[in-house]
C-alpha cells in the first residue's frame, strides 16, 4: 500500500536535516521535528537545528517552539505532532518526522500508557524513600508493587524505579498493567520508517568536526546567553548535549579546551546510545548506511520508491 507518513530517524550528526529536505522535495512533504532538544528556542547552534534558509525551503514544524524554562513530556510532543500530521495531510502533503529521540517514535507507533499526572506529594514520598534507603530501597519497593516493570529496569536506574513506584502509589495500578492497555497513536501501516545508521567511527569523526564548527558559529555565546538566565540545571534544555561543559567553563570550572573535549565525548556517547536504541527497538526498519550526502539520497530513494510512487516517477 502507499505510505502517507515518512519517519526519518538516526543518531546525532548523521545527516538527517539534509536528507529530510531531499525527501520533502521529492514527496511534496513538510518536516516535523522529533528531536527533544530542537523543541527549544535559544539553542539553534548547540542543538543543531535547521538553518533559517533550510527552514525557508520547505515548511518546518515544532522547531524552537518552547522556552528553555519549560518541560516537554513525550505525551505533550505526541499530541502536538499528531495535530501537525493531521494538518499536513489535510493539505495533501506528506508529513516527514525527523529526529533522534527514539522514545518519540515509540510513543507514536506503539502508544503511550494512560498514566495521569503524579501528585507532587507522591513524588516527594518516593524521593524520601530513596533518600532514606538508596537504590536498594527503590528496587525492593518496585519489586513489590510492580515486579514485571521492575524486572525490565537496569540496576542503578533511579528515575525509572521511582516512576514505577510513583505510578503504583498514585493510581493503585501497576505501570506494566497500564502499559499493556496502550494503543498506537499513529497507524504503523501508514508509515515508512527509516534509520540512518552509518559506520560508527566515521560518525564519531563527523561529530567532532561538527562541534568545532558549532564553536566557530557562536556556540559559546549561545551557552553564555543560557547561563545568564540562571535556569535550573535539572531542566531538559539545560541538559542539551554539549551545553553542560560549556556552562562549566563559563562558571570557571573548566578550561575551554577541556570543555570542548568533554562536549565531544558526551556527543559520541549520546550517538552510541542512539545506535543501541535503534538497533534494539527498530532493528527491522530499513537502513541508510552511508554518510556521503549524494549516496544517502540514492539509498533513501531506493527505500522510498516501493511505498511512495511519486519517488519512482
């Protein structure tokens, strides 16, 4: 059947922006952001957002839409993305979701558990449990209230263990039971999903070179503007890959050279986690295996042509 949504995923610095523009031109498409950091304004360089000229070439959605002082849940992004997808399709065009935040794609294609907001009092209770007994106390409680979910959580993953306990205490229902009730938000049969997954060492070299270009383009000044705001380090935007070491440098805690090296290291580690996610979660998605832009376009066209007849014409 003809697909009507394209998902283009991949690790940082893999060429998603350029390839999405190519796809948009071929499919008469509009680009929808699926990167958790590119949602925020004030970080166009550090989060590698499309340039003004790239955004002017075809319609772009959900980029730089939030203040860095805000938090954006997967559910909030999903609702916004579904609204945009509906609008793009109503215009007779193809939605092209582009990004590296794997959880966003999973939410669309597998669904979200119907979990209500957790009261602050419950969150405080579970935080107190951790303060009193550490990770072992969390694990023991999670094993009691939701052994299925607890078994899926790696040792030391405090955040996910706390989430399991909070949900059980707030709702009286195990998170694993709620997750079993999920339905896809987007019909998987209507989407073609593609991953850019090049050779890892080549990507690491590109990551390092790109960060040098970011610094030349004003990345440090961008970090300085964020530092002036005095936002909490716990906010998602303040954890953008590359930003924390630059902020540490501006605070006098690191030399600039050390900050740059740490930022590059963190970027490589982030790419490695993305590789692992897409391999484990979406191993059946077709792959674009090269970093060469022209070759990427040819590989993508070969993947698209059976599902999008307009590419073959």
